[in-house]
C-alpha cells in the first residue's frame, strides 16, 4: 500500500520544486534597469523610461524638466539613479556612464525661411517688393518648434516702423506650437551703381568701371543705373566704391578750354579746316566759342568730335576768297 501513496505524493512535490526553479530563473533572466547614454525626448518633461532602459511599469514617471526645443542638456548619472530609487526602481546599472545627454527634438525653421516670411509681410505693410527688402533679425539663427507643428509658418502679429524699418513679429506654426517673438529691421533697398575704380576728372566710364550693390533706398534716393552712367565722364575725382550720382558725371568733354582745336568751316559740301583755340569747354553737340588763330576772330561752333569744332557756314572773309 505504500507505493501508491508515494506515487500520489510525488507529483505535488515535483510541481512545487519546478515552480520554485522557474521563479528563480525568471528573476535572474529579467533584464536589470540600465542607464541610457543619451535620450531623445519630444515632451517638455523627461520620464524614467527616457533615461533608464527596462524601467518596467514606472517608465512613465516624470523626473525632470526637458531642455528647450532643439537644445541638449546633461544630467549626472548619480542624480538619475537617486531619482529612480525614489520612484521605486532600485539596482540601476550605470556601467561606465557618468552623465546622460538629453536632447529635446524639434522642427527647425531656418533663418532663410524666417526672413522670407517677414519680408513678405513687411512688403504688404510698406508697399514694397519682398525681393527688395533686406531683413535682419536681432537674434539670428534657426527657430525651433514642436515636432508635431504643421509645416506652414504663420505671422500672427506684425508691427513695423516705416521710417526706421524696425519691426516686431509674432510667429507660430499651428495651435500646438507656442507663439515666438521676433524683432529686427526690414529695409527697402535699391541697386546702386558704384565706381569700380578710382576715377580722375574726365575719365569716360565703361562697363569695367562699374560695380552694382543693393543699398538702403532712403540713403540713395538719386541712385543711377549702370545704363545711365555708362558712356559719361567723371565731373570730378571719384574714389573707388563711391556711389555715382548725376551731379558727379557729365558728358565726355571733347574740347577743353584753352586747348587747341581744329576749326572746320562746312558749307555746300565743301569744308575748310583751320587751327583755333577753344575759349570754352564742351562735350559732343555743345555750342562753344573758339578763336581763329589766323584772323583772331571769335566764332561759335558745335563740338563734333575730340578737339574738333564745326561751323556750318563759312565767314564772309573766307567766302570772298
């Protein structure tokens, strides 16, 4: 009778032993909480699970405030381990990790996109073309928004001073993104023609002598275009890089006062050339006075070329010959 009894009692003992061994194995096999070397977070708080791997059911416990959008901060490993202990997670393995780098993910709006949006809004306010506006931000660099923010950037409020170009704007990208304040200047510019080299009085200007830059319109109200300056001559000495204005230039002087010129008498298909002295300076097409060196008479003629003055009707003394 003892064998059946022993047979009946054996299974419960074996089951108990098996359960005890399984529990021991499960405990040893379960991964131990381990510090992460770095953490990427999207929320404004850092949780236990962000910093510790296998934090179990307590992984959602909030520990610290997250860095600002797009920024990275560090937290000492000892501080994390102590915070985990207080949250109920013990025996955290740190290994060789002494601190954890925490990065707050963001959607980056580049400076070019920001200035483009401001230029478009300022153009409407100032009645100018967006491409003619030079936008400068007081705090240059990208703007970081919540990763879930929509792609489109909007300007909710915009105030600009028409005289100085100073502006203040509030930009946002959807209801989940906090509004951000931008300040700076939006200045209307114009193409300004500059002297590409030092010019002496009388130098005739060609394409190689011109440089074009965009400069504030308010400071260059009478800016010339390259087409307007091309072919004219410097009225006075001009330094390299000096903006060219109408008052700085003149038509090229073909005749200088006091210089010898060729005086041409032209009439009826015939011409007579004499030597004369210019009593006035003149450009192509100007009417100037010259003195005939033979007769000492003063006559008026039109400048028709370099050192050349033409009178369309011959004087009486010449006609009688």
